[in-house]
C-alpha cells in the first residue's frame, strides 16, 4: 500500500491548505484523486449542494422529479450511505457537463434562476457560493475532472476526524467523570464504594456505576426535568383539569375533586385547604403525565421509540378519576391517595356529549401514539383555523426528527407578491412549497384533532373534511392509507421510529440533557474565514452523534445505554488542552468542545443538597427565572451565561450557604462532618508546620468536596486557598479586638456551641464562600 | 495580592485577549479601591439607552401608521376617516378601543419626534424566522446577536444588566450575557448580595474578609487565564468572574425601584428597564407583549393590543422624563410581520411580509414618514439616496438595511463586534439619511 500512504499525505497537505483535512480511505490504489479536485468537489458539496440544492432536490422534496434528485445521506442508514455518496457524485458529474437552453453550464444557469429553474434564483452571481459552484463545474468539464471515478470523488467527502481533531485535548479523569456524571444524573456525589470501583476498573467501572445511578429516583426527576426543557408540556395554559381534559369528552369526570368527600376533616378551614391541595395535586399530576410516560419507558427499559409508539398513557389515582377510569384501575395503584404514583393505561375511544363527537376507532380504544397523541402535547401546541395543525407538524419535526422546518425557508425576493400571485401559494409557489410539502402532510395527520378551544374539546373532525388546498396527509412522500386515518398519529409514530433521523434526534436530546445545549448546526456564513474550522467542528460532533445514534438504534433504543454511551464519549469527557499556543482556526474547531455548563437553578440546588445535606431553598419561582430558569410558557430557554443579576445571586448563595453550614459543621462530631472532618477551629495557620499541614489537608478535602478537584497538598491551588484562610485570620488579629463568636446569623441551629476566639470559623467561612463562587462549583 | 484597580485592569486585558469584548466601556469611572466603597463607585453607564419594543405576533400596520381606507383592507374606517398629524397619517382608533392609548393621542403627543418607516420587507412570513430577522438584521443565521445585545456588548458589556430582555428573540452572539428580571421585586433581591437579607447593617463578612475573598477570586482568575483551557471553559471563567464582580453595581438600583408595580404588561417591563438605566447598570432592553397574531377577529384583537402597546410606549417615555433620562432614550417599536390586506373567513388576517417600524430618540429627526406601501399593501421600490419611493426601480428595504442604519445611529458600525457580525450592505444601499 505504499502508493496509498503517499496519497494520504498529499490529501492532508491539500486540505490543510484549505483549513480542513481529508483522508481518502477506501480509495482504490488505481483510482487516485488529485487532491485539489477532491477539494473542489468537497467544498461545492458542503457550500452549495448540501446547503441549498438538497432542500428541494431530494426524495420527497419539491424538485424530486426534476431529474436532479440527490440522496440526503442523513436520512439513510449507514450501510446505504456509501452507495448514495457515489450516486450523488455521479449525478453531479454528469449534469455539470450539461448546458442550459442559452448555452450556459446548466448548474450555473439553474442556480441563478435561469432555464426555468422551479426554485427561482438560489445564488447571486456575485456570491461566494456561486464562485464555488463555478469552480466545480469548470473542474468537472476538464478531461481529468470528467474522467474522475465517482466513488473516488465521493470519497473526497470523507474526513479524518477521529484522531487529529482531538489532538491536544485532555480527557477528564475517570474519577472526575464519575463525579460529573453522578452529579448530573442523580444530583449526588459518588459514594466511596463507587469511587473504589472506578479506581479498579476505570471507564468500565463508570459504566457499571451508572447502571446503578440510573435506578435512583433522583435520576428520574432529572430525566423528567430535562425532557420538559424540550417538550415544555408543563407550560400548558390555564388549569390542567380544563385544558387537558375537555368538556366535550370528560364533562362528568374532569372536575371530580369538587365532589370529593373530605367530610372526615372536621375543621372547615382545614377542609378547605385540603380541597385546594387536592385540586393542585390533581392538576400537577395531569401536567406531569407526558414526562411520566418517558420515565416509565426508561425505568422499565422499554424501547425509547415508545415515546412515539406507546399504546398507553400514564395515569395516577388522581388523574385516573379525571379520565373516568379510576374504578377499573384502583387495584393497580399501591396507594390510591398518592397523586403522583402512575400506572399505564389504554383509554377507550372518546365518547362525546354529542354522537358526532365520538371518536372513530377500529378497535374501540383511543389510538395512543406515545407522547404525540397525549392531550397535554396537543394542548401545549394547539392549532387555529388558519394554522391548520402546522404548528403541531413543525413541533413534531423539531422534537422527533431534529428538523427545524422553518430553517428550510430561504429569503424570498418578494414574499408578499408571491402570496398574492398564487391561488394556493403553499401548493404552487416554489418559495412556499419548499416547506409546506414537508410540513402540510404531517399537519394532515393531526386532522382528527381539529378543535380550537381545549377547554371545550381537543379531539374533533372538521365537518367539511380535511382541506383540499393542502398537500394530503402523509409523511415524507408516503401517503396515509385511508384505512389508517383513524389512527394517523400511530401511523406517523411507526414511520418516524424507522427514520434514521429519529435516533439522531433522541441522541441530541440526551446530549442536551447532559450538556445543557443543543448540538452544533452547520456554520452559516461561507465567507467566514473560519468557516472550514467551524464546519469541521460540526462534522466531528455530527459524526460522533450519528455513531452513538446508530448504536442506540441497534441496541433497541435503550435510553440508559445511550446516556452511558454519551457519558463515555469524548464529547462528554473532553476537559482541557495540553499546553500549546493554538492558532485561531484550531480554537474555532474546539470552540464548543467540553461540557462547561452553567448549572440551572434546579441543578444548583441539588448540588448544594448533595454537598451540604440540605438545599439553599431560594432558587425557586421568580428567583429561579432570575437565575436563568424557565417557566415552560413564556420563558422556554435556559440562560447559558451568567448575567450580573445571576452573579449577584451567586454571591448571595455563596455567602448564605457558607453562613449556614460552616459553624454547623464544626458543631458536629468529626465523623459526621461533611466539610471539616479532619480539623478543629483551634488549628491556626502559621502556628507550626504541623498546623499548616493540617490546614492544607483540610483545604484539599474541601477542594475535593466542593469543586471535585484532586489537588496535591502543596499545589498552587491549595497554596492560594491557604493564603486566603491565613490572610483572613491574620487580618482579624490585626483588628485588635475581635468578637469571640461567629456572626449571630451564622451560628443558628448549631448542634453545640462553637466559639470562634481565633476567627478561624469565620476564616473557613470565607474559604467556603470563595470556593462556592468558583466556576468548578457553579458549572458542570 | 493585587489592588482592586489592578485586578480590574488585568481582568479587562484578559477579556480582550480572550476575544470576549469585555473591554473598558465608554464613559466608565475608575473602580473603587476598597470593598466598602465598591457599591458606590463601580462604573456606571450613562447612556444613550436603547429600548426595542416588540408587538409580538404581527401587528396590523393598517390599524396604526400605514392606514388603508380602500379595497376593504381595513374594515374599521374609510379613506376619509384617516387622520393626520404633521407629516404622519394614521388610522383612527379612538372610536374603536376601550382601553389604552389611541393613535390620535399617540401621534398628537409624539408625532413631532417620531420617524415611521413603511414598506419594510420581512422577506418571509413565519414567526420564528421573522422575529430573528427583525431582531438581528440577519435572516439566515442563528448566530447573530439582536441589536439590543450588540449595542450592549459594544458600549458597556460589564454592566451587570447590560442587556435586559422580557421575551421575543434575544440571542446574544455570545457577546454579552442576557438578563431576565421578571418582576420589580426581583431587582430588590439582587441589590445587596453581601448583606444578610440585603440589610447593609448586617454584612455576612467583615470588610477585610470580603476583600480577601474578592482578591483571591481575582488571583484565581488570573491564574486560570494563563492555563491552557478549552475555549468554552475560558469563556465561562471570564463571564462568571465578570458577572460576579460587576453585579456589585446593582446596589445602585435600590433607590430607583418604585414602591408599587404597575399592572400593565409593558409598564412593568419599562419600570425595570428604567430603574436599571437610571442606576447606570443597563444599556439596552428588549420589551415585548404578545398575542398580536390575529388570525381570527383581527380588528377586535388589534384594537385591544395596539392601544395597549402605544400606552406602553407613552408610559416608558413619561417615566423616563420623570427620571430625567428621556433625552438619552432611543426607542424602536416593531413587530415581526404585518397582516394580510384581506380578511380570512374568521374575520382574521394572516401573515404578511410587508410592515412598518417606528423610531424615536436622540439623533432621530421626527415628524417624518419614509417608505410607502401601495393601495394593495405592497412595498414600493425605494431609492436609498433620496429616501423616496419610486414606481419601478429601487431596492426593497429589509431588516438588514434598518439594522445597518441603527448601528450607525448608535456609533457602533465599525466596532469589532459589528464587523464580526457584518450585515454586508453595499454602500449604495445604505440608508445614510434615515435619521435626518
């Protein structure tokens, strides 16, 4: 293979010149591709064909029948991609040699709106993208370009992303990973036993520990919270007993709590309070049902595809009453008084007050389709008469296939004129069709849910039948069979889980759960000097994500295994850089790498609880919003960077948590302390070398507990904290008279009195305050 | 250990080196030298202040600043009912509304200061891309910052609430942190973090201890800046440190927080923004009210919401007057789309990609209407040199043209951040005379 290795080197040099790299692996030794030609093809694919052409020129796209139909590789299973890449390259090479009716290269004419291009002008003649396309056409029209083997050309899209991309990136230690993952997934620190296990078995040990962590209730609380960040079903407007359960179909049962017998409570005020609590718990339980479905699927190790295919919903004793199914289920509940203990149930088909509002069903049951058919999802994303279920279709694409349909929309030269020029713009105007051909068929699958006031009804068909001025119901070019109409959402769910994008989208959700952010999108600005670096970063992450998604699908959509796979991945373990000055291109490549997530208000409270044994308790409601939290309604995106207001809350938290816990910790027997098990307040810095070593050992322990750092006792980090402690104690003594007791507010609730004649308790409080304000504590 | 001014200088240097743009803001005073004096002497930003008001959902411009009395475009009035004030023409709403501020009163009071642009082309007509486009001036990128975020990042990124937002599209381009302050009382909660229950007489730490903590954090920050950190980590370290250090200036807000919180949606947001401006801790605010998406019963909805929106603008300006910062307030009132020139079967109006925008504030000559729509509510071609419309040839004025002009108004067109997020308007298309 000597010739092949020479070829690798050439390719590397060539791509490096362009700010990217490629390895033409798999290229036959008899089919060398000049690196500049591969580079031109690759650049054109990335900057023109993938970005612009593929929107319409693909199966199911508006230009499917144009004779230029590319394969969207992202839709294909890995096994089919090789052939698809080759087919795309062959098609592009062939058409690059064709001319338009006015004797211009066909590609260039079409791209600029000539030769009756159905999509109009896509590229401006003076744009960078046009120049890229022009280069490709020029290259493919030369004898050497035209004779290129298409497989070899397609191989130009390969990239050497595995080894080189992570060069110089340092992964977190196994113990660090263990702490990061247990805090993230279960809001607690690792146990000694778990640490020992990881010490012995390394990364495999982390995997084993996580199996146990993902059995804990705290993990399921985090799971629900993370998926609500995505689906936002807790953000339903109004009282859930009215907006989730409609008057039309649950008239007699949805307000059961108003008749519930509380006569055993004699005191009228208490009875009234109990009534309020009953209603509030019922409403909260209703809102929580979709997330409980996700919990059930994961807890029971069911395929995560059930998020779309489960033929049941989860109900609690309270919500079962609302649906009118309590009597048939009551024996399944461990306690009929627990509003939040859920069991699965398959509802019967809906029966309206009016026979016309009865639900069609071939089986007599409600056609459950996982989350998609829940009243909560349908009412969180309602429709209107003119929206025609398009919001629901858009959210479906975003939630379950990771596609932002609106991003398909490009600038229109005159959108108002287009709207006015066509009788049905969404079916006739290319600018509109590009989205609506994808969106409207899925909107049509929601057609049985055609009511606009959730309080009155969610289910209900349109009297006149579904709209004829929309693309008919279906999915990605597949029409909904008439026989499946009554269970259209189930049909959609079944189609979706076989689409490779589903596994990727779920992997992206898991990634968001672990990192707090969405995966990278392809960079937008092809004129950006760092475009190549940014694209490479995107491709690296995308390739990792797709590989993990493929294992997830092959593994029967086992969500816990997916999380473990992500935790073990380099995406999650990347932690630092080895010391070396890096050029801007390399920094741009690494820009998104590493977890580095500002903890949400909920996560921060859990971390405080894990370390100190009790929460701070102030990051709730309005303060949670102030600290970057969400309300699932108006505020739906968590803050990723701290504002000044958040910085103020961090200072407040650090001051207050240190105040509540330092003297308290010293008031406990050493064996029960969380912060200072090895030192007493009478150990003074500078008193002796032994005392200093004791102080340093205490600091090492605090760094481990609060920051997850494993610092050496004479490290620079420990030196700095030591100096802080010593300087506070020293400065206190320089004041002359000092109060021999801690501040009043900080010595409340102690288990025994703790004096502070040397100011060391307050000195340690200063140290804890300092550590609580550090990035390692406030970020994940 | 370093002195506080030295900490500050070094920090700013590191921010600049990290490309965070946390460079010394314009017009800031030097830092205090003692922890006790910190809250009094932390730097303050003293204007201009920028407020972007969003009528979220898509307003009906024919019910406001671009009236159409023909062709059944608006059923509330006839051509002869259209009102004028100075150079402004507007729809009559006093008879159709039940609360808020009528167009008549609004234009009467503010018309002489008001610049209206009609015939703005949003290019698409979906909420999400339109909101993004109107907020950033860039349709095809998710990376661009909103104008409010950009101007905050350019002028005073170290202000603790440099960019306030109450909704709508609020991307920051990673240039500055976004602040959400949901209610007025929230401001009180963050005003004095170093004292127990915010009580100055009961500090958590003695001054010497607090100073030692702050200095150690600064030393740690310097140490970290010299480490080979992943870019995300380096950015997080810098932004966190900036957030905590600069948050001390929030103490200055306390005297400006009104005792009672107003009931109106925009007025609540305006009070928070104005108190923050007055305290010198905020550069820009993104105010928003929703429900303008009147696909059903357009007239009833718009006649409820437009007067509410205008009342909000008026309250903002009146309160700014009381706080003596009115002359420093730049106001931009916009929506992400317009509404169709005809009614649908539910008496609603759907999305329309042509609309209007209004401006008011220092540097903006009022009593002017620029741009036009025709009798069917299509944008007329526009000559950017003469600022007049033509019958056949001209450009379509889009959000990037407006943002380009806004950047020049704010004096940030050549700031490195603006260059990073370039709008690429050819010189011949720049609206150089827009502000008068």
